[in-house]
């Protein structure tokens, strides 16, 4: 069994790793961090920075290294949770969800695990757009782990 876990460093992604570790202890996992270049370029342009990241090799390399480190931290969390985890980082020019689905296909992953919401800019009301698209476009089972409860309800 190979489990692909989408990881962006958010609390939801950390919860997804923890849950996968409890449910699938000892299984092989790939912790995937996807770098969405187009979103970063758009964010820079909207902030008034006209230089795009796609044409800046030094910036491209620095952000790539930061994303690889993020994937390594996610894999460390997964190993602490009991999974046999390796990190993976993918640079994607269009959509994070497509990179997740494509990587799962490439690995022939048994399962994709993702949190409900990540660190993306605009969040949908019920389900993050990335997890929603993965759920609807993947060619294999997808486990969407809900957000960790921050305000416990009284019993």
C-alpha cells in the first residue's frame, strides 16, 4: 500500500498526517508538497511587484528549496505518526489539485489523504477547493480529514 498525503504545512494538513498515521501505522507514505508557481506570480503582481517568479532563477531556486524543506518536515511528522514516509516536492504551473492527482496516478497510490483546507488564498465555505477537486478528479480513493477542532463543544 502506498498512501499519498498532500502537505502544505497547515494545521489541516498536519491533522491529515496524524490521522493517516493512526489508521495506517507502518504503511508506506509519500508526503507531497506542491508549489503553485502561477498563484505565487499572481500574488506578487497583485501586491505591485512586477517581477514574476518564473523569470527569476534565484527566487525560483530559493522557493523550491523552501518547498522541499516543507515536504521533509511533513515526512518527519508522518514518520513520527508511525508511517514509513518519504518527502516529495512538485513544482506546478497550473493547479495544486492536478499535481496531487497526477502524482497519485504516477505512484499508483492506493489512497490520497488530504486535509479539508490548506493555506490557499480563498477558501470555500465547506471544503477547500484543492481537496474538493482532488476528491472529484482522482482515479482512486480519497480520504479528506476534517479540520482539527479548535473550540471543543461542551458535552
